C-alpha cells in the first residue's frame, strides 16, 4: 500500500522522524455503537485512517472475557498460545509470549515504554516489569485518572510506546446493556478522553519530527441486554481504528485480527518480528493479498440458512480468478449455501450454527473457503459430500523443493476425510497430506519435491463425507527459493 498523508497534521513519513506508538483500549466497546454515539474524536480517527471490524473466538478456545481478550491484543497471539482462559490468568504463558512493550524493551532497552490501566490486572499481570512504567489507576480515579495520567505522559514526557486501557464502556454494558443510552453516553465520555490524548500528541513540541501510529481497539463486545463471555457474534465483536502515514484515510479492511495490534506496534517501532516468537499477528501497515478476499464484493445473502440475518452478505460459490471447484461427484440437494466448497466469512458461517466450534476458526482472515458437510445436511439431499477446491497453476522449477503453506481448521467425524493433492504440469494428482482427526486453527507447511523438468504445480483440497463436520482453507501460497 502506498504511503498517504498522516492523520495528525498531514505530515508524510520521513526517514528522520522518530516512530512512536499509542494504543488505546476501550473495554467492551462495540464499533456499531461508536457509529451510533456522539463520538466526534473516534469518528475523526476513522475518517483519517483505517477502520477494521473484526471478531474473536468463543469457548472452547476461550470465553469472550477481558483476560483472554486483552492478553491476545497485548501479546499478539491467540489464547491457544498465551493460555489465558479467564480473568484469573491461571496458567498464563507470558514467559513464552510476553506483551509487546516487553518485546520492545528487550529489543531496544533505550525505548521509553508506559502502560496505564483502569483494570489493574493488565498493568499488574499482563505487562511485565521490563516495561519502564506501569500504572494501575486507583479505583477512586477510574477512567478520569487513567486518561489524565496518559495525557500528562504524552504531553510532557518523551514516551516511545504507550498503552492505555479505559474501562467505563464495559461497566455501562454490564449495568445497562449495549442497547442503552447509558452505553452510548459511556462511549461519548471515552471519546472525549481519546480526543484529549490525541490533542496531547499533537501538542508535543517535537511532534513535527515524530511519526505516530495511533491504534484504538477493544477486547470483546457486549449483548444488548448486557454482558459477555458467550458465543454470540455481538459478544465476539472487536475492531481496530488506526491512523498513521502508511494507512489510507477512510479505508476499511476485513483482514485484520486482534493479534495484529501488537505486531503493528512492534513493526512501527522498527523492531523486526522474529518468526521464532510465534506471533499470530501481522502488521496492518503491510497487508498481505489473498485470492479469497477478492470475493468480498461477490458475497450473497442467505438462501436456506434462515438463522443468519438477511442483511448479512456472506457466501458465494463462485471461486476467485484461476481457482475452480469440482463438484462432479457431489451429492444433490442439501442446504444451498454449503453445497460443495463455499467462500464465506466468520460473520456468516458462525451464525449458521453457534457452539459447534466454528468460532474457533481464528487464523482464517476475511473471506475463506469452507466445506461443511454438517450444515449441508440440514435439508433433504441425495448422495454424499464430495467436493474439490482446485488452485491455479503455480510456476515452479523442476528438481527442487517448493513449500506449500495454507491456513486450515478441520473438525473430524468418521467417515469424513480431507485430502491435499498436488499435480505437476497437468498430471495425475498425488496425495501429500490427509486429515482424519481434528486439527485446530493453524498454518500448515508442506514441503513438495518438484519432479525434474516440471514447470507448474496445482493444489487440490478434497473433502469427502456426509452429515459430519467441516474443513476451512485460507491463505494458500506456494514458494520456492
């Protein structure tokens, strides 16, 4: 993505400018309610930069609580890695997956890092003692004290990376519900405090020589009656609002996930993301093109899935350019949306049926491919589920190894099977990987031995079964050094 004018003063990135990061967390805040509220400062940030609606997990990966949510945002990994399952932080693996300020301090100890939180567990437990300053705001001061401390630090000191957590929106959600006027009023109050922090940044005497990335996010959503922890889409909602010279004004993206906050902060500070860290996040400043995401404009509303809201555009059977779906052995009938491989989104697919672990498909992004025999079988049908997703031909050099990578999530019930096959130069497909047991959401890496003289490879993902479970595929890539 080409660099554009920055949102805070319109100054283009220059090599001499000092990178700085401000992350503001609005506990329990829904993006949809920001848009309903009187929130001029958040509206201005959205107009000036990136808005990215997103969704998180549910049980059994973790409930939609603050402990797992903030840990994911702050460490850059999902709960299956940081292991925070509730608000007690029992079993947390922060030694293996530390917070992003600790990673920054470890890489560059001269950096000035600061974290202040209205919810004490973040600054007492999640952020480590390596952070230069951690402040758990006294409860009597609450968000007023948190905001004023952050403003003072931003305006009068020289921080390089700042994290701020405001809690009152979540409090209003629990007390009055996300559909209440009180919840909107709490958003308005937090918006005023966000505006004060942005103004403090802009008032810095060294502001013209600084390069600020500002990110606003939330740990989870809320139900209309109030509360969170469950698997409804509203509880699973989060977002990222981000402004910085590399982010286009007024842009909207759907490929952003919670762990990207930590990765984006580190990348902006010029800290190389070591693959050995095992981060799930990737910098928002460095978008990764994906063939399936190009289908967003083609997504349709429901046909047979009456439990999905009619306004949600979320599936298509039309593959992206170069891809195809072979349904020649596919059974007849069944639920239209899931007959053969479909291209869908988290918002659409998880609402087809909650609490069957579809919410744990955390590593697929944007639009992904799914073969779902369970949902297909919810209407009368004939025959079994047998569908193959076929990639474009990818150039390779014969006699050398190539690497196939893809994101997957597979839930098994016999006699279901998932099979990955490759063919060279249009030859007979050969199986390189088979799925007959549950596989959690993860990135797979398969080494391919390219035959001598071969010039192209094509990948097939074949799902066979019936009224069983499902298989997700996303981010398919072939590389050769």
